[in-house]
C-alpha cells in the first residue's frame, strides 16, 4: 500500500523557517517524480514544487521561488521542503504528492503550516 | 500563472448526470492533453479521478469521464450518487513546466 506521511508543520512567525519531511512507503520511491502542493484553509490546492526521481532537476511556483527548496533522499525514501522567509500567505496544509505521468496519484494526509505572530 | 476557471458550484439529483467545466489558456489546458481532475471530501486529501484528459486511474469509478475542447476541459459524472458530493478541482500542466489548479467546484447532490 502506497503511503506518504508528512511531518514538520507547525506555528512559525513571519520571516521564520520550517523544514517539512515526507516519508514514503509501499512503492519504489526513487522511480517517481515527487511534488509539494499546498492548500490554504477553505481554498483550492496550489502546486508549489516538483523534483525529478533522481533529484537532478527541480522547479518552483513563482510565489515560492528563492524561498523554498525541494530535495529528496532516495536512500531514506524521504522528500523534503525547506521553507525560508515565511509569510502569512504561506499558511496552508502542505501535501506530499507522488507524480503519475503529468498528474499526481497519491497524496499524503498533509501537514499544517501556520505563519503568524 | 492564473488559476484555471471553474464554476463555483453545480448540483444534481441522484441518478442524473452533471458536467463541470475548467477553462484555461493556450499555455495550459489548450496546449497539452495533461488535464487532471481531483475529488476532495471535507477534511480529506484530494483523490485523482481523471488524468491525461480522459484516462481513469485504477480504482476510480467509471461513472466519471473527462473530455476537452479547445481551452476548456470537462468532467462528467453520470448516475449521480450521494457519495459524489464533494469539491472537484481540475489541474493542468503548463508551458512553464509547472502545474496550475482550478479554483474548485462544489458539487451538491440534491
């Protein structure tokens, strides 16, 4: 069974940093692109980043470019999102998502990030 | 990248069919056959229902179907059931090698 389990969310002040982790199981993690998608409370999802299966290529949404960094450790089946210079508008549930062709077939349960003073 | 345009809400009675539209531009929906549809129940993560415009992943009901014409993709749900009541989001790959979602459509089963 495919499982994606995120952790690392919480309350952080504006300008602060957080590092999210996502542990994958039930599939060959190193064979799949992975994404981070966030969803502000009461709003729709927003794609924020993708990383190739081998970690050699990454891409970001304009709203997080230069502040967020996606990475992965295929030996530990783990995806990361380093988030710096956080803003109130970054408040959202952050989902770890498995790439499936040009779509996404498995989503984690999400971890809530709240940016507030 | 602007969000794809979806109607805020649609409704239908059990057994009926409904269609949800998703309008984009030549840089996303109109330019690629990489439109996906997701179903999201309250408090749950989105679930993939359609990918590559018309394909159903294993586990998705065959009452769900997708299509596309020009810059507009559509999701049709036939034989509406109470369990179909949820939020639905479309998504498309874009010319910037990124992805964009729609604003979402709330489906009410009357």
